[in-house]
C-alpha cells in the first residue's frame, strides 16, 4: 500500500502537482481527477500533519511558507520512492541492486567516467559506490567480497584467484621538480645517482614490509594518496615514477622534468597494464558485464 504512516505518496504527488501547475483545477486536469478530489486530498494532508499548506484568504489558494518548504521535501520523498521502485524492479529482472567498484589510484579517471556515463543513462536509478585506497587496495577489497569488480594494476603477476580482463596500459615516467638536483643531471642516471635522494613511493597502506616495485633509493617516503605524493613531488621533496597522464601538464609547463635513467635504473618505467578483475566463481551481474564491455571499448 502507498502509505507512510498517516502520510501517502499520493498526497505528496497531489501537493507537488498543484505547485507545478499553479492551481487545484490544473492539478486535477493533470492527474485526471475532479477538483473536489484534489481539495479533499490536500485537506486530509493538512489535517494529518497539523500544518496549513495553503493560504485560502484570496481568490485562489496560495502556498504558505511552510507549504513551500514541504513541497520541496515532498519532491525528495517522491524521488526516493522512485529510486526504491526502480532498484526493486531491476533486482526482479536480475540486475545487481548496487554496483560496488574498488579502484586503484593509478587508474585514469577519464575512460572510467565515460563508461559509467553510459551505465547511468541505461540505469539512472542504480546505486554505484566507489572505494580508492593505496596500491593493491582494490584487490584486497575484492578478496574481502566488498566489491564486485576491482580495477587496477596486478603486480607482479595476475593472481590465480581472480579473472582479469586487460583494459588499457599506462606509461610510468621518472620525474622530479625543476628545482630538484636530479633535474640538473643530463646524462642517463644510474642507480648510484638515485640512491642518495628521497624517493616518493606509492604504498599499499596495508603493511610496511610488503614488496616494493621500482624502488631505487635508500630514503623512501611512503604515500597512500597519489594526489598527496604529487604535491610533494611538485614541491621538490623527492623523485618518483608517475603515470604520464597525471604529470603531462606539469612536464609541459616545466614544473616537473622527466629524468633520463639508464637501463639498470629504469625498473618500472614504461607501460603497465590496467585490469578489471573479479573473483573466480563470482562473475559480475548484467550491470558489471556492461561496464566491462564499455571500459574495454574505451
């Protein structure tokens, strides 16, 4: 039944329709009801809530101050009810009631946003939740079954307990601020050149003794937040390897300088693969599969 205690969704629809159409009679025509039925619905709403919604002193009823506020509240309630019904209907059709995504910080936002735009156009009421943690955090959430899909790097190899779909590659480049001593070295840098300088390392955040990938310096400052690491990089506190798409503008305007490393020091500089993964035996539902298809196309 369309009832919330003494309040009905139908009463709220009537109230909103009056506000939108400008009069009781126009609301009746819009809802295909007699004006007397509209008036009675408003009277019942005012009586049950103990609030005057309309000032009836003039030629036609006008919303009171309380009425104007409650019309906006009614819109929110009706929108929430519509979302509730849409999610329930989608679940009956086999759709996921919510799509939960875990995303590593290295993942570019652009292709993900465009793929999710398509999903939102297809299922506008579907709730989508995101989590972004340190490097490897997406895979940990997936294994705890806190996410349907994890999007990120898989280092050093693809684990046996996940199904991984390669989506794209990102290029890592070694960079430092223009003011950093390494930026003034023009010959290819060796590991011995890098070792004395602070390296800004992206960490998983789960443990301090996990494996380090691409680490060449003795002094390591660890970050979970990629944006925070970029702030320190720009400020000249160290060097690191960054996804090219995140530092392209800094390289063009000269705030950052790409470092020339020799073969021994290069390490992870180059392309890394971004994967979308799900647990073996736990494939995504229709919405997750659509997202995978859209991301692969992007």
